[in-house]
C-alpha cells in the first residue's frame, strides 16, 4: 500500500514537475518565436525599403528619363534600336551592378507593354506592373512569382519625363528573393542556423503564397519552394494540432503587405522533460521502500529550480533579458537551466546589438537630415541665384533667384549674350554657353543680359561623378538695380553740372540778348514796314526769343524752383492754356477740342507749372502737324485718387525708336532750331513733383496720346 502511495506520489509529482517545465518551456518558446519573428521581419523590412529607395533612385536618373522620353517619341523610327541599345547598356553597366538583389530592370509603358528590358530575353509584357486606372501611382510591390530557382517579385515605381513631369511609364526592378533574404538576415549579424531547434521561416505574401526559407540558405543551391495555400489565415501564435505540435508566431513586413512566420516543432525541446518523467517513475519503483525517508529532499531540490526557471521565463516574457537561473545541480534540471541561461545570453546579445545598430542608424539619419535641411535653408535664403549642373549640362537643383538663368539654360534656342564686349572668348560664337558650360574649360565670370536684366554669372567646377564627367556650379547676381542706381547718380551729376552751366549761360547771355533785342526794336521802329531791313529785324527778334526760351527752359529743368502751392482749378488752367496758344493754333491751322466736364475735383500745386505742362504738350502736338494742320483733343476725368487728362492728336505719331528716348533731356525729333528737347522732361518732372506722372499711352500713324496724372486735393477736415 505504501509502495502504491509512493508510486502514486512519484507519478503525480513527476507529472506536475514535467507539466510545469513544459509550460515554462512553452512560454519561453513562444516568447523566443515572437522575438525572432520581429527581428527577422524588421531586417527584411529594412532591406526591402532600401530596395524601394534604390528603385526610386534609378527612376530619378536624368539619363534614363531623357532616353526613355526620346525612345517613346522616336518609337517606330530607325533611331529606336540605337537608343534601346544605349539605354540597355546604361542599365546593365551602371545600374544592375549597384544592387546584387536586382535580377532584371524593365521600363514599362502606361499600357503595360515592356518598352525595354535590361536582359534581351525578357518577355514583352509585365502583367500587374502598371495600374491601368492610375499609371503614375506610387511605388508598390508585387506578390511572389515562381521562377527558376528561388521565386522573384518586382518593385514598380513611376518614371517621369525630365521636362514637364509627364508620366512616361513605370520602372520595374525584379528582385531575387534568395539574395534579398540572405543580405537582409546576414547584413544585421543574424544567422539562419536554426536546425537544432527545428525552427522554420516562411514568408506569406498578399496572395497567401508561402515561401519556405531553408535554414542553410547561404550554403544551399536547392530551390526555395513556393507553396500556394488556398485557406491561409493570419497566425495567432497558438499551437496547432494536426498529428504534431507546432508553435508559430508571425510579424508583418509592412512595406509589401507580407508576413514573416516563424514556427517550431518542439519535439527535441521536450525530450529532456519526457526523460525526466521516466526517470522519476523508475526511481519510484526502485526506491519505493525509501520514499518515506527521501520524499522531502526530492521535493525540495526539484520544485525550487522549476520555480526559478518559471520565474525567469516570466521575466523574459516581460522584456527582462538580464535574468538568469542559478545552476545547483548537474542533472536534467541543471542541464535545462544551463540551456535556458545559454539561450538568454544569445537573446540578450542579439537584442543589445540590434538596439545599438538601431540607435546608430537613427543618430546618423538625424545628422544627415539636419545637414540636408540646413543646406537647403542656406541655399533657399540666398539672394544670389544658384544652379548646379551635371556633366551633361542638365540642372540637378537650383534656388528661386536662379529662375531667369535656368530658363536660359533650358531654352537652347535663345542665345546668352554678354552685356559687354567679351575679351576672353576663345571661340567666335556669340553664345556664352560655349565658355560658361564647357566641362573642360576654366572657371569664368561674365556679365550677361537675361530676360531684360543684367546678371553677373560666376562658374565653378565640380569634381567628376561616377561616370567621370565633371559638373558646374553657376552663381548669378542681378546687377539691374545697381546699374539703375549708377545711371541715376550719373544723371544727378549731369544735372548739377547743367545747373551750374545754365546759371553761367543765363548771366552771360541774357544781358547781350537784351541789348540785341532793344536795338533791334529801335531799328524796326525807325525803318519802313515793307523794307528788307524790317524783315531782317523780325528774323532777329524771333531768334532772340528762341534763345531766351531755350535759356529759360534750361534753367527750369536744371534747378528745382520752389513751387507756389495752392488750389488749382484744372478747367480754368486748361482754358488759360488754350487762350495763350490761340495765335499759334490759328497760324498753324490746328483745331483744339476741349472735353472738360464741370465739377471735376481740384488739385493742389503750382498753377503756373501745371499750365506749363499742358502748354508744352499742346505745342509739341501743334509742331508735329504738317502744313495741313490737324486736331488736338484734351479730355479730363476723375479717377479714384488722381485726375486724368489725356492730350491726343491725329498727327503722324512718334517713331518706335524714339519711344524710350522722348523723356530724356535734350532729345528731340524736331528740326534744328525748333526744339530744345526739354519740354517733355520738364513736363514729367513737374507732374511727378505734384504726386502724379506723365506717360505716352498710344502712338501710331493715326496720332499720339499723352496722359497726365495729378493727385486730387484731399477734402478739408470739418
């Protein structure tokens, strides 16, 4: 009876001990599988993102985009074959060697037809590579596709034209799954040797196809099986029973929408527990008689290690990888504890290595992002234009102020002409591109006329790229404002000199002219009206008046006389000008039409100066008519803040060459002696002094129209 009780006690105790060990081991196995699935999925995710960025980098290659654009445009022409060979040579020689995981490169039209493949034996269509509803959709990944050896999949990204951003199709990169997996798991220090634990890795794509990864993948040359599972479902990590016990964990590979599954057949892991049960029962049969004496000691030395093992497994599940189990015996429990501690050492080492690698990558990424953002901010804040050209002369990037120069670079039809006579040009071409954009030339500086402005352009050489071609950096500076300021300063200096000369001329010439005029008037009074002397005296009188008028206009233009400010009725001022010019109009057979409505708002200014503006404009119009005369029309109306007066005529108009010159001092289109070239500049200066302006609105064979703008006087505050 006692032996039966001992056997029952040993049996129950053995069952409890082995059950506790099994549960602890199951928790450890599931925790380890969950960790492994996350680690491997993270490694595969990082590698597939690298491949996607590499694909997008290929698609942004200016040479590929330009040749693809030309190939689409020249399709069906004799040049198509040569362009295909050039593009294929570029893909095979310069792109495929950059990424061992890539097996082939396709350029696919928006219709899905393969325009070009790096390997000539590739098919003529790529099903699924182009979305017919949205051919320029973002980068996406295909499902696993069976092929010789390991299955493949492709990464598809849009390919845009370098000019205009039009979608030319898709760039499809075929990926060798074997190379992708080995480089992802080996690159991070992860080994694939899991045979001793019967661990199996599987990749499940969006179509529920399973790619089984061999534990000896780097050394194996056998095919990687691709299993199609019709009823595949997401795994929850629980054991599944279909004739054997299987533990599994899965983690998503987010970029592609796939999952990585790690499963384990734990027969070998549970073997020590089964042996432990047998030995406990054997000891019970052999030592049944001594069970009453030895029962306390086995319970003490069996339960405590198992409890410590369970507690260590629980801490491992909670993320404490530093916990260890003390080894107090060399039996099965000691071996189990030693195996558990070895597993914990490996898990902790890999976790720390992954955490350190992740931290280093994150720090490096932050540094690169900071440097990139700082460089972009500096370039964007520059007032000078910056353009970086590659070896073929294509712009790589530029900032906002470089837009005028960039337009000239892209538009090869327009010539870049130097603002000054170029003494350093080595060729006879007028286009400055030959000097500025020659990769073999020395750095140069040049002043160019671009879009009506003047720009100073400096060039600097860049080092050669991977193809051995050197680029250029162009820095442009807008000199238009500086040139305008220089011209204004020169103009002011001329006015100062002109004022001094005018003062001297007025003093030195007015007195002799007054004497000439006085004696001439005395001569006219003494001679007969019909005599030749009287006629000659009239000629002298007119020329004396011309000299006085010239001196007066010169003084008015060169000196800033203080105006007498007051309220001006523009209607009365125009009427005075009409009366004043009546003799000239009648003598020239010119009709003056006044369209000045009553109630116009008043202006504030010098009435004499304002009247002089209209006198100058009407006199210019009268002098422009021929012997047949014509009509001068004056129209006035009020605007929002200005009073607008248009002075128009039906004369011959102003030539196109004189449009920009008529407001410059001393420029005149009249015959010598009929004008000084100061009437229009003086009129414009007076209108600008009164807060307005003077401009030429229209001119042509049917006449000209000048517009005077004067600021309306503010209403009095009540």
